[in-house]
């Protein structure tokens, strides 16, 4: 039902568009981590007591979570606004599905491109952290794989959301009511379980960004915790939502 | 363009093909076939079901019931293989605004499975065919409406399809652009391509099409060659007159004599007659001012109006 070659061609179309304007996209990608690490890491970090749960300096504590969040953002922008515009305003999918490429190939192709974008975002962030003295070394490879997996989970979630929303205005709910609290309460900046009641912390721990942050910390820090559970969670989460999005996009496009 | 199909196997065939949206019947149990090497026209007012029929053919709308085969393959089940052999020019341009003119063609060629080199060659050849070489590197949004239409046509041809489906290819275009597109379509026709095109322009249908399906309210109300349909259903001539306050008696008497009805709209009258010259002489003998009556051959527009009525459609 899904043709890998067709998926690749949908990816290729996006790569061509990106190729024409990557220099606009990549610069903010680069500066965002610089500003975060400077402001939150060096600035705020000075006032955050070291030791305790952090057991080291604050910048090193938040860096892995910020890498995970940037992968999330890369995948989310691509699969929400960008896909919605293509779906409703540009009509380009109408043209695509009149060729041997099917709507299911389009959906998976968009997911694969969003993973690529997430990898560019998250990878840039990861490399910038090196210059702030966050030790990465041989962890680079598992960290990149983790970025790909996080990108996949959020690409699937973004596509699933886009495939059900009727208007573009609803994306502000997705960003403000879901991604922003995820960003704040996923152990990126402080251990949630230490500051909030167990019930609230349990909810946080169930969210995909929390699992992503755990995964990223696990692969980036010496003696990091086991990550198999997080990997399994993100794989299942992404696969289930992508399957849903493939089905919904079909319902939406084929009338 | 090549036509891979053999002589009498139809390129496409529909039997009892229907499409319903909720309780509304957009296409109502139609039968038709597209024969190899022909230009089949679909003529019908707005809402007749032309686009819906074409969308079912190019596999983006599933039929509600009936049978549809293309190239001997069943619609739906063999969607990917059917689409591989089709070229599509949709009613509304859906070019990719984020890509250049040339990349629009290249990516479509890639969607059709052509390799990078072949895709580039086909794209350049088709840009030349539609006269857009000079615009190759420009963004699509900088093109005029007519240029976009030509690019959409080129895109529909990029995979060298066995059947090209064109949905109102010239609607809304300047006369010059229409003529330019007609030239391209005639070139394709001469090269033996199989085309199916919808239109609500009679001149376009008469000029380009070997055979016509006339559709109205989801049904095929007539099918045949333009000349054959007219000959089959109408007398060969029409007497037209302008009353300018005069009496319509002579026209009514003429209509009675030939067993037709005089159709009146405002100040104008028309009567279909078997012998134009005799009818005109009769009118003049009956006192009609020779400056206000003339004879012309019956045309497709007469047939269209006779079949689909004169009331306005949305
Ligand atoms: N997706 C749809 N949902 C509901 N009605 C539709 C849809 N698409 C087309 N129709 C209706 O079906 C009828 C035929 O439409 P269409 O095939 O576009 O006609 P044409 O191309 O001959 O103008 C119209 O009345 C149109 O409103
Ligand atoms: Mg139409």
C-alpha cells in the first residue's frame, strides 16, 4: 500500500524547496540554541544552586532537554502549518495524488521530511552545545539517532493533529496548550517530580517530550539511565499516530 | 505522444458509473468509452458532473457504484498502475508555488518514476513545446494565468501518457491564449494522442473533438460525432429572424408547415427546417422583411440548448 520510492519522491520535493532557501532557515536554527544556552544556561544558571538534583552546572543539566525540544519544534512546524497550507490552500497534494504517488505515500513522505528537518534543527543544537563545553564525544551518534526518533514521534503527532483540524487557527491550541507546557514541564529545566504533586508529575511523565528528554539525557550523560523504555514508547507512539494520520489524510483527500 | 493501446480495446470504459455525495447524485449511472487515438469531448453545463467523472477516472474520487476500467485495469484496485499511464490537466491549476517552473515539471516526472536525467530532458522538451523556456527558472507565482495553464498542460504531458484528461483546459482564458492552447492540443491530436477533454465552449468541442458526450445533471444525454449528433437530432438548417415589432405570424406558419415549433426568445425567433432555401423563400413570400431573416446551418450550440434546455445554471 505504501510505496517507498513514492515516499522518497515526496521527500525529494520538500528537499528541493528547502535547498532553495536553506540559508534563511539554518541561521535561526543556529542562533536559537546559542541564545538559550547563553540566557538560560550561563545567565539564569548562575543563580540556580548547583548540586542537589543537578549535581553539576545548570547549563549541562538543561542542554540535553533543549536538544530534544528543538527536534520536537523542527518536526512540529513542518507537519502543522506547512502541511496544512499544502493540504488546503496550495492544492499541491491534489496534483501529487493524480500521479502514481498515493495519498498514503504523501503522508509518510511528509513525515520523513519532518524527521529530516528535526534532525537538522536538533543536530545544529547538539553541535552548538559542544562549544559550550557540554561533553558529547562518542555520544554524538546515539544522540543523533535519538533526535531522529524524537522527530519521528512529533512528526506523527503533528500530522495526526493536522489531519483532523478544520481550520488553521486551531494550531495555536496545539502550540500553546500542548507544546509550551510540554516544554516547561518535561524535566528540561527542573525535575518535575520534585516540585509538583505525584499525580501532576505522573501526567508529565507520560508525555512524549518528557520521554524524549529522558532519552536524550540517557544517551548524552555519562552513566545516564536506561533508555529502552523511552525508545519503545516513542516508537510505539510515533507508529500508532502515523498510522492514524495516514488513514485520516486518506479520508480527507479521497472524496 | 504514443498510444500504446491496440486498435479496438477501449482506453477507458464506464458502465453504470455513479457518484453520490450523501443523497445528491453527481454522476448518474453513465456509460461511455474512450477509444484509442480519439479526442473525446465532454460537453455540459456547470454541475453536469464532468469534473467528477474525470476525477473518478484519474483515481482520486472513488465511484459509488458501477464499473470503470482504464487500459483494461479495474479502477481503484489498480490505481497506481492506471495513474502511471495518465496525464491530468485539472480544472483549477494546482501548480507548486514553492518550486520553479522547470522544477514543477521535473518533480512530476519524478513522481511518475522517471530518473533525474530523463526527467530533466522531458521537462525541457515540454517547456519548449508550450513556449515557456524563457521562464524555466522563474517562480510559478510570477506567471500570468495563461502561462500557468500552459505549464499545467506541459505537466500533464511530462510522463508521455497514454491518455490525457483535460478538465476545461481553456476556461477563463484570453482568446489569444485559447488559440495557443488549441494549437497545442491539435498538435497532440495529429500525433495520435488519446485525449479526453471537458468544455462548455461549443467552438472548442466542434474544433477539437472527434466524438462528444453531452452531459446534463449527471447523465449522458447524447453521444456521437459533432456532425452526426446534429444530423441525428436536428433539422440541418435554422431560420433566424428578428421581429423588431413585426408580426410573428409568418414564422409560426412556417413552423406549422415543416412540423417544428418556432422558438422565441425576446425579439428573436428561430425555426429548424429541412430545406433552408425553400423556407426562406416561403417567409419572404409571406411578407417578412429580407433584412430581418437569414438561414444558417444548425450547429452544436443549437443541439446543446435543445438537449440541456435554456434555463440558467449556477
Ligand atoms: N466533494 C463534493 N461534495 C458534494 N458535492 C459535490 C462535490 N463535488 C462535486 N459536487 C457536486 O456534484 C455536481 C457535479 O459537479 P462537477 O462534477 O464539478 O460538475 P461540472 O464539472 O460538470 O461542472 C455539482 O452539483 C457539485 O456541486
Ligand atoms: Mg468541472
